[in-house]
């Protein structure tokens, strides 16, 4: 999702910005007590995207410089889902990560922010729900998948297997 978003912005010029967002555990609580800007406050929860940027640009001669360059050129923005109410995202490629822990109401609130000339990609793994009040049956991700099936402008992709590591696969299947 990240690689395509960067390609669509930098090479194809389809979008003006790449917005990456995810829930801060727990979503309903404010993260305002952390010092710094919204992006600095979100850094601990969005480190996975930095990890993926390192994978995409790790072979570059100056990997850190390449990553910073791509972040700037792609207008990469890290957002907290807590701060999305009332916003409209136009000309944006939006990635919502870890959506399995969101409710149907939270996902509706997020998706209804998508403006014109934008695309939203909702990522999640029902086996990784860590909210004791949400199950695979009550997850907003499950609800979303079922509700968008008849919508002709939506697509879904189910990826089988775990590519992170054998240990991660073992943990998901056995713990």
C-alpha cells in the first residue's frame, strides 16, 4: 500500500499527498500530553511506516537521505485518527493502518472524510485484534468489508500468509 501510494504520487502524479493514519491506543483518549507537533506525537505509533520506508530504500547509497527526500516530495503526513473529525482530504492517498481495532462507527467517521480525487486504503488483520471489546465479528473492518462488497468503486484484497518472519507466523497461529 505504501509503495503504491508513493508511486502514484511521485511517478504518476495522481495525488498531492500521502496521509498515513492509525488509531492511538486507546482511540478515545487524547495524546495531547506528549510534547511536540502532531507528527512527533504520532511517531511511536507510526514507526511501522518508517520501517517500511527503510525496506523500500534500504539499498540506496544514502538510505536516510532517500527516506527524508521521499517523505518531503510525497508530502507524507502522519495523522492521528483522533484529529480527523471535520476534515476533508482532497487529492490524497490515505492509508488507515491497524483498522481491525476500530469500530464500524470509527471507520465510517474516517471514510466519510475522504474528499474528491482521493483514495483510501484500509489495512488490518483480524487475527491481531488487541482490543478486549472488539472481536473478529464486531470489528469495524469486518463490517466495512461486508458493506462495501456491492459498491462498484471499492475493491478488496485478502493476503494469505505472513511475510514478516516464521516467528511472527507461529505467534499468530499459536499464541
